[in-house]
C-alpha cells in the first residue's frame, strides 16, 4: 500500500442553487477579503475613509482578475484561444498567471492613486502585505486544482497525481509556505519603516 498522499481533490467546493463554487475562486476570494480587512483596520494610519477602502479593494480585485487572466491567455494558452476566442470569457475553465496578477494589480493601484490623488509608494508599501497573503492562498488554490507540480520525490509528504509517473513534490504548497513567511517579514518591516519610504515595497519585489 502506498504511503504517499493521493491528489484527488474535486475542483468544485460546493454548489449553491445549482451554481458551482470552485476551490480556486474561493481561495482568491479569501485573498480579496484579506486586502479589504488589512486596509480597513489600517485605514486611519494610511488616511483612508471607509469608502476608499472599498474602492481600492474593488480596484485591486478587478486588476488582479483581468491582468492575471489576460497574461495567462496571451502567454501560456494563446494558440488555443486563437481557435476558441469566445472561451476567453469562461473564467471557470482557465487560471490566473502570477506575472499578470502583479501587473494588473499595480495598474489598478496606479489608477486608484491618480483618481484619489494618493501617493503610490505609500499605498503600495501597505498593500504588499495583503498582496503576499493573496499569493499564498492563491498557491493553495493552485495545489487544489492540480497545478504547481514538482519533480519526482521520495518523501513522506509527496503526492501522487493522476497520469504522472511517481510521487511529486507539492511545489505549490512550498510556495504558499514561503509567501506566508514573507507576509510576516513585511509586517515587521512596516513596523520599523512606516509606509511611504518604499522599503516594504522594495523587499516584496526582491
């Protein structure tokens, strides 16, 4: 009997009135909630009104979804979508690419800062904490939907995937743990270097 874990998680978490709720979308929703809660509880420190907290959360979520999906289509799956252009609208059948998530969220924050006359560096210094959290939970979503598969491994925590030979490193879980550690580092940095000087943003990018 195999001592390894078997990766057989369903893509659907549940159905509500017949509408499927997918794990991948659910974990990103948790990430968006993290952005909102961070901004809400830090709003006085960064000089935000409640309205601005809601606005920036929506801006960021839209930028992440559009940027991540567009990058995934344009870079990783362009040949397929050239043949099936209408399927670009089928978000439940596609993923979000991390570089596009970064680009889309940065563009959204730039637009918000222009719209509300805010300092981009100050806002970005704050947002890197929930952004790192979103990446961490996003990697859990990658793992649940069968992405982020590593090389073969002879380790107790390796996973066996359908149609792949041998047990594999759960790389997506490694990435998630690493990024949660980065969240803690960024929080400590913000305590030492308040938002606005670019230190936490620079560390996040590094």
